[in-house]
C-alpha cells in the first residue's frame, strides 16, 4: 500500500502533509511512502530526514501515483489530472456543497475524504485537523496582534514610567478563540471574550479572562456544538450591544464562524472609527467574509487609524508544528482506516466507521 506526500502547491502554503517522524511510523506499519523532493523544506523538514525515515524521494508524478494521497490543501485541477484513478485522497477540501474539482475526482473513481468533515466527537479528537490547525491559528494571530500593536500588552512598570495592560477582546470562543485567550493572558493583556454560545462563559473564566454577557433574546447554539446563524433582529441587537465594549478595546481578535455560512459581522465600521488610533484587529474569519466589513482577505490594511489583519493562513506561519500536528491527525486516521495483515495494511470498508463515513465525499456534495 503506497502513500504519497506531494509538495503543497497553493500560494503561500508552507505546510506538508507528513513529517519524517510520522513517515517512519507508517513505514513500520507496512506502508510504502513516496515523498516529492522538497515537500517538507518550507516546513523545516529536509529531504534527507524523509530518506533517513525510510521514505522514497520522488518527482511530483511519483508522489501522486499512489494508493493513498495525503494533502494539506484542497486539490486543484492539476491534482485531479495527476491523481491515480480508483485511489484514495485525504486532505482539507475547503468547500461546502457543489464543487467541480471534487466532482472531477469522484468521476475518476477517487474516494475523497475531507478532513474538515471529521465529526467533533471524543473518539475523533486525535484526528481532528480543524482543531489542531485552529489552535495554532489562535496562538499565531495573538502574536501577530501583539507585534503590530504599538504598545505593550502587559502592564509594564519601569524607571521610565509605567504602561497599562492592553484591553484585548476575543470574539468567537471555539478552538482558535480559546487559544487566542490563553496566549493573550500569557502575554499579560486584560482579556475579555464573547461567544454566542453561552456555554463558553465558563471556559472564558477558566482561562482568567472576563466573559462579555449579552441578552439577544435567542440562543446562538446550533447542532454539534457549532453556532447557528442569528435572526436579523438578533444580529442587529448583537452589534449594538457589543459596540461599546469593542470601541474601548485596543486589540480585537475575531474568530466567529458558522459552518458553510458567511461569517457574522461583529465589528462594524462605526466601531472601528471609535477605536483608538494604533489599535489592531486580527480577523481570523477573513477567508469566510470576515467578522469586520473592512477586512481585506489576505492583506493587512489600515482603516480609520486601526490596523486590520486579514491574513488567511496563520498555521502556515508556524509550519513545522502545524505540519507535525496535521501529520499526526492523518496518522491517527490511517490507523482506523486499515487493518494490519501479513501482506501489509488492508483498507477497511470506509462506510462502516462513523468517522470515515462522515468524511467521505458523496456525488454532488
Ligand atoms: P468555529 O470555528 O466553527 O467557530 C468559532 C466560534 O465562533 C464558535 O465558538 C462559535 O460559537 C462562534 N460564533 C459563531 N457565530 C458567532 C456570533 N455571531 N457571535 C459570537 N460568536 C460566534 O468553532 P470551532 O472552533 O470549530 O468549534 C466548534 C465546536 O466544536 C465548539 O463547540 C467546540 O467546543 C467543539 N469542538 C469539539 C471537539 C471534540 O469534541 N472533538 C473538538 C473541537 C471542537
């Protein structure tokens, strides 16, 4: 059973789907691993380390001509061309609903498993790439905010005078938001946080931050622990109720998302105008439309004296650990996909396991 690890071709992508330590374990379980030359270089894993782990270094075609192709980013048209008909493809798909690329993969008889379709259950936790990558994004986004803010985050008392701690607000307290809070607390900021799911208030307090409590007249808790979209009336109420808290903030880190829906607008232009010049907003929802209408996806802009960071791939800024976490998520998934045998790993029926069944892309989804 051959596994392929190609170089990621998406612009700005630095991560790689497997790392030498994990490759070694896969080979120990009877897989052959083909790694495209240079695949791990941008993440800090040189070719020699893969070779020492037992992988075969190959060209791009060799990494695609495999039984199980492992990728980080969504396939593109060239990937569809190169993938082996009848093979297996596992990676982040970055899509909801109709998708020409995925349909083309299915038309070639490729079974596609989407890492973001992983159920958020206890059993799936060790395979959950959304969590591992969001965790990194929350951490890195906070460092980005700290670096772009022209003042200290912690209280600072020096012989040249003292500085007050920055008031930092985190909006959306899922995996990324919780890590943003934890990182901001470690850096000494005065942290406030808000999520539409009331159950997050206890988690916010447990990290030493203060929950912002709003009464919207309806619950934002949806299915599977995710948020649901609010009514137009509740959205307007939310924006108005948050505005004074946000206008006082020096740093805002927003992470609010609703699966397969545009990101909710939480930081209006009116709020940005009221913020102190030199303040920073890091909008982790930028790729999904942004939690602030002034965010420009993929860019860092200044509006009304406030720096708004719309970078869309924070995990790629921590490529060694992001790749290591992702690679371990994949290895844990592979563990449940195959049965060991004398003649090598044998693929199980993917529809039989609730995890792989949920991840499998079906025609016209
Ligand atoms: P996400 O990335 O989908 O969304 C980020 C946060 O934005 C969520 O907390 C959501 O409630 C919040 N949000 C959405 N609309 C909002 C609004 N209008 N105002 C304020 N906040 C808003 O979330 P995620 O990090 O993927 O986590 C989703 C859920 O999955 C959470 O309940 C999390 O605890 C759970 N989870 C479970 C597991 C597991 O058990 N294996 C693993 C990871 C996450």
